C-alpha cells in the first residue's frame, strides 16, 4: 500500500446480541440493590459484511452509534513526518453515517448518571465492611495489581464483579521485622481526590465498546477477613514463581486496622487478562489487535483518550461466541472470526477530555490526566518490557519525534520540549502514545502465540507494512501512524476489516 500523504507532525453495541455477551450483569454491590441502568447500544462487528451501500447508509444513519476515524489534531509545522493512509475507501462517508446518534446517546447517559449520583450521594455515605463486600459463601480472588490499586474478582450466586481497591489515607499496622527484612515496599495511601480523575474517565468510557463497565464506588473500612488474606498471599506466591525478584508493594491485609479505609470501585467482569490467556489460533491474534485498535480509535474521537499504560495485564479477553470460519478463502477480511472480544482496564495513568464540557474558545474543556512526572522511576526502570514504552512516550513529549531516550535521560522532571520551548505537560493530547502501545501489543501477540507457526509466519508477512509503520524503531525515512484511528483506517483500506463490520442496524442480530 504505497498511497500516503505526508504532514509535518505526528497526529496529535455491539449492539452485540446482548450486553451480557460482554459483561456479567450483577447487583452493584453484594449488599445494595443496583439501580436499573437504561439499555445501551453499541456497534456490532460483523465478519460476514465487507461492503455498505449508499442507500443502506442513508437508511440507518440515524440509528447508529459512532466512531469518528477522521478527526486529527491541528497540524503544526515541525521536522517530523507522519504517514496518513489515503482514504480511497469511503471511510469518510461511512464515519459520517455512523456519527449521528452519538451526542443524543451521550446526553441521555449523562442525565441518567446525574440522577444516579443525586440518589446515591457521595461515596462517603456508603461505608461498608469487608464482610459486607465478601460475605460467607462468596469468593474473592486477587487477580492483579494496577496503578496504586489491587484488583480482585468477587463471585457469588448472581455472577461476578471486579473490584479495584485503593487504600485511602488511614492508619495500618507497622511492618513486622520479617516484613522489613523481606524488602516489603508499601504502596502509599491516596486521597479520594487522587482517584477523582480516573473515576471520571471510567464514566466517560463506560458507554464505548471495548472499555470496562463502570458500576459504582463505595468506601470499605476495617480489618480484613481470612479470605482476603489468603488470596493476597496466594497471589504473591504465584507472582514470585513467575518473577523471583518481584517486590510486594501492597501491605498484607493482616496489617489492616479498624480505621483502615479503602476506596472500592466496582466494575463488570471483563474476562481473563491477556497475560494469562493462551493464543492458539491466528484469528485470535487478528481480533485481539484490531478490537483494541477500534476501542482506542473510538475513545480518541469521543474523549481525546490516551491510555498510556496498555500492557498485557490491562487488557482482558473474553469468549463471547463460538469461532467461525471465513465464508470465502479469497476474501481479504481477517477480522471477527475468533469469537473473542476485549476489554481495556485501568485508567490510572490515562488522559481524556470531558465530552460534555462546553467547547467555548474562552473556556477550554476539562482535561483529566495523571502527571507522570510525579514519579520518574516509571521511566528509569528496566524491569519489564513495557518500561521501554513509558520512555518512548516521554521521549516523544520532549522531542515530538520517534526517539528512544535511555533511562539516564529521565532523571529531571519537566524537561523543556524541543518543539515548544516549554516544560512538557501530560495534559496535552498526544494520540501517538496509543500507537506506541499498539506496537507493544503487536509484539506481545506475536511473541506469545502458541499455535501453528506457519500461520504466524503468514500473519507477519501479511502485516509487514502495518508493523513497519507501527514500529517505533523503524528507519528514519519510514513514517509513523499518528493515532489508533489511522491504524484502523489502514486496516479498512487493506481489506482486513470491512467497512460494514464497523456498523450494524440497531435491533439486528
């Protein structure tokens, strides 16, 4: 695909058959009845459709949710060149057809959230004990450690929920001598204000396919039950077997006191983390990659979203329907045959713009972004493969170019941007960071594939040009994708994802 246009800078439901195909629909908490949410619709990704007629677009345009793949940041003159696919396919026309229903749907969702918040009050009004969260007969399993939070799966007779637990500023028992000798590093407590941004982003993303269902939040206070201690210990032993040098960053639940407080965010169960999922067919590789790219593309368009921490632990996989076979071996379509769907988790380091804020020139919209300059160890670490992506992001902010600065260059906070002459700010919108994480995901999928090696070789050959424009280490004369939206546009132009797979009539199967 040689068609390309050069600019001078990096780019700035389903309607699945049922919502429960994506997430378990559960009560909001084990002890409180959850308010009924209005039914939500989304885009269906259909493997059997690869064209869309003009009359069809006209007929359904008022019934569709949207992803807008043609929105780019304002172009500024720099010395960096970026590749943008030629829109020879009718993606502009398609995107316009898909766009119409978004603002109305979002307005309805905002009204519902406002009513819910008024009814529920602040999270301080909802103070529970650990026995309330996980009563006898229910199970609790620690499954991950996210940005300043532990993640648990709760299961009871109604189904499953995921809870993200953040210790608030409150006392805990001091470390024992044994814990001190073991090098235990306590994660610092956080204020509710620290979590406000991530909670806002969670709500803004909740209606976009590919992102976790946000249910509610509440405060938990008090000593931990035996089940919580046991799953904490089991998780740490499991992680130590994988990585003997791994430190334990979160306090043992045995140290909780009556006054120890936690902010708990309850989410829909998104399935199995990619790091624990075995990829055995090449259709799974195609689908995981492009489901993720599609979700990021939608979020870029709707809330100028950057994840900034999308490693294999923050991407979950779920089998929502049986795999299918391509109806025609000669079809270029590669997307939508595995029966898998993905869910992107953990927005602790993310950046987004409030979709409902007034867009007046005199008053810029609210932006939520974690300031990564607060902890430069993130860029200095070489412990895990994703650490390089953190450095690539920061190097891009400094140079606005595809540069990989080593750890020794990340010791001084707020370096001056070579492009603006001002200290870097993580409040800015740099969708190229999503491309960096898609490049990381591509590499992970290829290196962890357990299926037929001949299939993998064909995949790598067919996607060689895609990888060339993803690869942050590509030769200097190779242009880069500016955003996840442009990765999706490339896939549509290549024929791997059909235009018709991006939309479906509401009420269709």
